[in-house]
C-alpha cells in the first residue's frame, strides 16, 4: 500500500464489503518535475514542464518490483513551468481552487495535453468533484489512450460510483496498456469480486503478486478472497495474510477471526 516518491501513503476503502471484509486499494502522492498527482491510488509519472526539444518526456527508471512506466506521456507545454510550480504548491496545501485554476490555464495553452487533463482529474477527485474528475480523466485517455494510469483512475472513480461494468472495462484497458504494472490487476480483481466472479478475481490478484511479490495490498486481497470462498481455503488465506502483515499491512481483526483453526 505504499509506493515511493518522497511519499505519503493512505488506504482507500472502496465499499467492496462482504461479510465485513474489505478489498483494499491504495493511494499515494507524487511530486515529480514540479507536478503533483494523487488519484485514487493511481500514480501518474509526470513529465517536467521545461521540455524544449519537442520530444516526449524521458522515461523514468523502473519502480519497485521491476514495474515499467505506464504508456507514453506527452510533455507539458513549454510555457507552463511557472504554472506547474504554482499548481504543485497549491496541491500540496490542499488548495484545490488554485490548483484547478493553474491546470485549466495550462489547458488553455494546450487543450490536447493528456497529462494536464490527468492532473486536473486528480485535483477534482481530491476536491470531491467526482463527475468533473471523470470528465477530466476521460479527456486524458481521449488525447492519449496509452496512459494506463488514467484508465485505472477512471476505473476507480466508476467503481466508487457503483458503475462496476464501466470500472471493469477501464481496468481491463489499464492492464492492457500497462502489462507489467500490478496495480490494474489488483483493481481488476476488486471489480471481478464485486460482480461475484471469484475465479477471475483470483486470477487477477495472483497476477498482481506475480508481478510484484511485495505488493501487500494484493496479498491482503487474496487472503480475503480465500477466506470468503466456499469452502474457505484457510491455509492459502493465512499464507497471504501473513505475507501482507510482514510487508506492513495493518492487523485486521475480522479477517484474523476467520483464519482461526
């Protein structure tokens, strides 16, 4: 549930409750190149504002577990270095009005920039304006359909609003665009479980931990899945819960009660 970036981590619970157990996703905050993004657990690699060569942003190094960057991101417009700093400072302070204004000003300079739309979507989500957040992330993938993290953000927003099939579609596209990123597989597993598709949920969650053996959230979700299936696979559930705890997950008394011999 934590990722790295100078980083602050927080648990997001998205209402996938069954027998008092909850599947988890995570959210983290990034500041990179003067831009900050937090979007329902989706971390967007943001290009520095001062791109002058006209080329796409340089590829950042792989994250933990050998994950590769998601999609090909357009650089932000050359003129937006000051706006980028202003937006990042406002975001860090939780001043969503100022951050929104800065990103909208960026978009007046370049209406087709997918990352500027994604940043605006992150601001709207943090401000609690989910409809506007969905519209912004939708614009992001419309202008650059390879941004897997924008697809994942859309999926989480749709899932939060109860649109499970739309969420499933977005997570599927996210995992297609980002085949080495374990997070879309975790989210896809959440969506499948919410629809009662337990075998599919197990497949996606297993894929997430194959891609990143230290992904504590996916281990926790597998523990929940195995504990709830009929009949419960308690040994598998214990194994994944113990792994999640060893990786830093908080105790879950309800789940521990289920796992007692």
